[in-house]
């Protein structure tokens, strides 16, 4: 079971570049959507199985958020280019900057033995869900060629950005609170 859990995490890491290729080179938005949905499900499942079978590990705790960041990074870049959208690029850059900032905070907190400051919160789990759901919505809009769905996805991207910023601020405050 431990190997299966790790495979789910590795799947997200590999899925990111494949999604980018499907979006930009093949313009296979349906395939990219299916792969993103499967990768999103793997994010939930690896955590579920690790907790259920008491197979959580330091390696998994480190690799899981990195796998999410890789998946989101490649998908945001692909959508920004495919839709030629400065809006997606700008909000996507804010989201990605927060992700890398929180990674730096986690590294700092590990060195300072302050792990509680950047322990994953329920709102951070909602943030990841909001990001992945929003990116899926963009791919759905591209797949069915529906501008209304893409417009709604733009609104959800704004909401996901707000949640993303909020969680980043919470982790920052918790890290530097003395």
C-alpha cells in the first residue's frame, strides 16, 4: 500500500508536464481535463490512504505539496498561453508565488523546529481544491468551446486567488509570530 500511495503522488508530478503538452501541442483539452481530474483525485486519495493505513511519512509530507505545485504550475502556464490571457497569467503568478513562498516558510520552520506554523490547515485544503476545480473549469470551457464557462472560470480564479493569498498570509503570520 505504501508504494501505491507514493505512486499516486508521482502521478501528479508526471501529469503536470503531460497536461501542458496536451494543452499547447495537441490542443487536446478533453484529455488534459481527464488527466487533471485524475490527478486531482490522486491528491485526495494518497492522503486518505496514508491516514487510513497509518502510512504517513516525512517524505510523503514533503513530496505531496510539491506534487500539487508542479501540477498547478504546468496547468496555469498551459492555460495562460492557450487562452493568451494576461489575467490568468497575473493571478496564476500570484498563486504560484504564494506556493513557493509557503515552501520557503516550511523549510524555514523545519530548520527552526516550528513545524506547527505551516502545518496544513483545512483552509489550505480548500485552497487546493479551489485551484484544481478552477483549472478544470477552464479546461472544460476549452473542451466544449464555451466562452461562458471560461468567463465563470475567470471569476473562480479570482476567488481561488483570494483564498490562496489568505492562507499564505496566515502561514506567514504564524511563522514570524514570536
